[in-house]
C-alpha cells in the first residue's frame, strides 16, 4: 500500500463524507450542550464564503476540514474531523497545514477557531497549540461560553 495522501475541495455529495460529518455533528452534541455547539450543518458548509475539503489516503476518506471567511483578512477553521480508522495518523495535522496554507494564499492574516472545552476536545486543543494557536477572547459573533474555547494565530 502506498502512502498517498490527497486533499480535495469537496461538494459534500459523497456518502462517506456525509456519514463522517453526521458523526462529527453527533460528537459535538454528545460533548457539549446544543446551545454551545457551533458546527456548520450541510447547508452552512455549502454557503458562500466557506470552502470544505476532504482528505484521503489511498482512496479512503480519512478526514475533513473547512475554512470560513470572516470580515477583513480573518478566517475561521470549521469542521475538522478525522475518520476513526485514521486516528493518530497525522490526518488533522495535514488538514490544518492545508487550511493555513489556503488562508495565506487568500491573503488572510489571521486564522481563528472555536472548539469545545470538555476532555473530549483536549487532543484538538493540543494540536492547535502545537501549530501556534493561542487562547483568545470570542471573535466574530461568538459570545463567552464555558463550553467553548477560542484560539487564534497570525499567519
């Protein structure tokens, strides 16, 4: 088996990517109250200003992620998820590096994110910190919430 990774812009029409996102939505709702979940649903991921990518290894869906354009030169990371069969294989780091590169290519100078605060989100928080993201105040339309953590970094 080769070590071929591929990241593609995705239209969310495939059954595998839809199933992965359904799992993502369910995971968010299982670990935070509904009013504290800020994931984009399928319509939100297809809206103007949002680009969604899937990452594949040897033709299998390994994960996904999205970039949402905010005001000015600011972007937000959305819908980062790794398929269970690909956990701890560097999928999220590959997607994060891809999104940061796309944000730079689009002229953004800041990238931020919102994620959960429960123990289930600790691996994600550690990943973002390893890539230079630091805790910050709520941004865009977010409000302070004990179930949310906000992070940002200059590009």
